[in-house]
């Protein structure tokens, strides 16, 4: 049973006011709010179990280590990985992708290609460009259609294999693709892309930052080599994220950083490295945040991921229907989408709309959303973006629509 009022009660920030108006928080693609259970779990650990992990023989260290490794196991079950050693803790999706880019590209040669898509977040573009400058690799992109789908993907979500396959060349060494666009809400057919890549022995990295909060992830069913997501976009703390990697690939990749925790033995002549996943986790991890992330996953699954997905889809469709009643409003992206709606109204600057909505208590995001190549493709400088979570309501959508209408009339 989806009890929306009970869920909202778990997020006290939603009951506050800004500028004397009830807060309408619609910036969830940037970061979600945190339920009390996550905050309580982290506070309890700081109060009662604060000790460095893996290194101490004393009781607190052992207890903190147990919580930290239990969080790793919780993440493993959440995405259905085979082994806990395939779960690497990072600071977020950005660091996870940088880890793969820095280590995977060590084996590449000048002219080797990495294929991304035209709708990627900068975090899945810039790391590869940095490697291109260092190693001479080529970053190519799979283009998209005017309505925000990848070329070769029909409106029904079916993939034209021949169309997509033309972008996979004999020099393609990796495909790195967003599961869901943070601007358009487009849900890319990653399973089909992975299958096409594997037919050519090409590994695939999936950026799941925008899908992990909204749908079930199963890395064994997807069969991707790598998958990354962030805790703060799924009701967990900031500064913690996950890189999943198939054991065979993580074994082949060199360490990303050097220091404590990730070593087996250090001498002046040589250093040997720890087993997986620890060889990628240099230094003291944010062991309190991992506990917070595990608690957030527990919370999501207690509510019910399938129930949440269905509710958010209905809310997003309602938002699309209501926003389309506004004269001069343009919505970007396909009809079927995840919990994101990006739009502009006539010639009104997106920043002006966002600023005035803020004065009405409505929190949205404006700008290019760290996706400037996508904005260039659309021929715009930015959009207003409303993004939804399980705790948002139809009444909040109505407030957004009324606010946009009011701003539109002002201009």
C-alpha cells in the first residue's frame, strides 16, 4: 500500500516554508531529500560506533567494519551483483566513471574509440576527453533524434540494430551510456545496447545515476561490465556512490589511487595491492555514509520499488498533461520518460522562470544541467527542469503549473 502522507512525514524538510510559502521541492534529479531513518542511522553511528574501519582490533573498529561491509552486501543485493568484491565504494557517479576512464584507458592505443551518447551528463563526457588528450583516444557519440531518443530507437523503444551498430566500429573499445537522461528523462534501451556491443566483444559502462532511484537494477540481467550510481540521488547521503564492475574486469584494471587501505605490502622496491574491491578504495572510506546508503536502500525497498516506479510514472504523465495546457510552453524529450520534465516558455529565459518560481516556494533547476552538448543539439542555452521523487504530489504539480502560468503572464 502506497501511503503518500506517511512517506512525506518521513521527510520533515517537506513541511517547511520558504518566503512564507509551502516548499514545493522539484529538484530531485539534482539531489533527493533524506528520510529520518537515514539521518538517524548516521547520527547513531557517529555517536556510538565512530572508529576507523578495517584497521583496528578494538571493539568499535570491528563494529564499524561490520556495518561498512554489511552496507556493501546490501548494495550487492540491491543491484543483484554476484559478489561483494564487485562493489567499489566511491564518492559518487562522477568518481566511479573517472575511475573506469583512468584505469580502463591505460590499455588503449591512439585511435581507439569510446562511444557515448549525445545526451550524456558532463561526467560521462569529460573523463573520456581527458583521456583523449593524454592518450590520443577518440570520443565518439551516438546521436539522438529531435524528440530525444537515440538514433535507431523507435518511439516504441525498439532498437534498429543496424542503425545503432553502424556506430560500433572495429576501433570501439568501450560503450558508456546513461540509463536515463538527466535532462529529458529518456530511458535508453541499455539492455539492447549491451547486447549489440557484446556481439562485438565490446564492454559497456552504464551511468545509472538517474535510474537507481526510480527502477529496479539487475546487473546480471543487463550483463553490463560496469555500472555507477550515487547515494544522494536515492535518498541517501552525499559523498557516497558505487561502481559495480564484473570481477574479471576489476581484476584486470590497475589501482585508481594509491595510499593506505588498498595495499597488501609496501617496500621501497615494490608495492603489491589488496584483493577486490579494496585495491580501488585508497584511504579512509566514508563508512558512515555507506551505512546511510544501505539504510536508504532499505527504505526504498520497504516502500516498494515497483510501487514507486508506477507512482512516479503516473505523476510525470500528469505533469506533462498539465504543462501542455500552458500557451507557448515547449517540452523537451519523448512522451514516455522517467521522472523528469524539461521545458521553456516562449522567449522567457529559463533563469527568470526559475527565479520567480523560487519566490513562490517552488524549487526547480534551470540551466544546461551539466549537459551542454545536449543543449547545443536542441539549439537552446538551457531549460527549466522539474524532477520528481516518491514524496511529490499532484498538488505540487498543480502549484508548479499555476506558478509557470503566473510567470508567463508577467512577461
